């Protein structure tokens, strides 16, 4: 049977549309949120806390790590995309973010989640109540100041320092730096950075990997003037004794080994941290 040119055109158009639809579906299947995901989907499996999704906890805001001010708004960032890649290799198509109090998180007081990613330094004290993955990121303690304020390493003990409650940065300032005036403690980083801009403190101190993205999003109003080498390493946090921890640990180790974490660092964390001046206590 012979078709008219119009019919042949219609058949060809339908075939092209079908191929294009399949191609678009293939592209979409390789993303969660705005994150490109790699590796074999469903290579591993766990029984998630909530069926059909990877539930992960963090403390917001965290520019560069989780881009967005509310859980629903977050579609990318270093840690969100790390979670997306973990979900992909677990065969899960959905990542759900829960915003929690940082103190409660590291104290093991939160529940109903699979993994927590919140720039959490691995410490022996925290291991008493929570469980950590293999490290996925190295970080030190950075010093953030308002643009134009001259800060030298020798000045630090005489400055008004702000820290976030429950962090290793707060411990470092109290136990190692030991300023003449005890550090002012804030419940979260937004409050600390606001106090810095209001001249209530001279510098804000927390992980270099947190203050660098903060400076980058401040519109030039804040700068990282130095950092202290502390050898900190970030790990994903699990509830103590979580059955899924060993499996997710394997995935994180694979994402470090195949260069995924380095690619995320380059894409989402602004600035070259190695060029920041080194301060000594």
C-alpha cells in the first residue's frame, strides 16, 4: 500500500516525536532536582525511613551546600547533589529535605531520616550518640569579617568573635584560641552573620567551607580574612545503629573515589580555599 506524501509526513513526524520524547525522558531520568546523577541506578538498596524517597536532614540556610532558604526550594548545592547521587544509586527518584536544629542533629535527637548532610565535622564526642560515614570533605575554621576591616592573626585574641552554638568552630575558639573576651554564641549562622554586619562582633568564625560561600553571596560586603588549620573532616550522619549505614557508606566512598565530590566542590563552593591566609592560634 502506498501512502500519500501528507500521510508519510505525519508518520515521520510521529516517529520523530516519539524518539524526541524518549530522549528527553532519558535526560530527565539522569537528574534529580537540578543535579546530574551518575553511576548505575539501583545498584544498591536499603529500606528507607519513608518509602520511595531518600529523606535527609540539614540545617538551613547553607548557601553552596543547599541552595534555597526552605526545604521545598532546594534543588541543588554540594550536599543536596551528594544526596541526589546517593538516592540514584539506591534506586530512589526523590530526595526530601528536612530542616532541623543543628544542636539536636549532632546530639542524636532527630528521627525518621535516612541520612544527614549539614557540614558536620566527625568528632569522637559526636560518635557517642550518632554514627558517621566515611569522610567526604576536608575543612578548617575560617574567619569572616566585614569588607574593609583589617584583621591580622595577632589581633584575634583581642577581637569580639562570634561562633555558632554546638559547632567545632565554637570549641576551637573556646579551647584553643582563647580570646580575652569570651566568644558570643549564636543559635545559627544567619544570626551570626547579621550580627557581623551590625558591628555587634568583629569577626564570625565557623568552617572555612561555610564562610567562603557566605562571602561569595554577600555582594562583596563580607570577606574571608584567614583560616586555622584544624584537620576537620565532614561525614554524613546516621541514627546510631542504622541498618542502612553500611550500604550508604559504600556509595559515599564510591562517589569520593570516582571524583563526584570534587566536581561538586568545584561547581558549588565558590573560591579557592587554599589561597586564604593561614592563621596560627
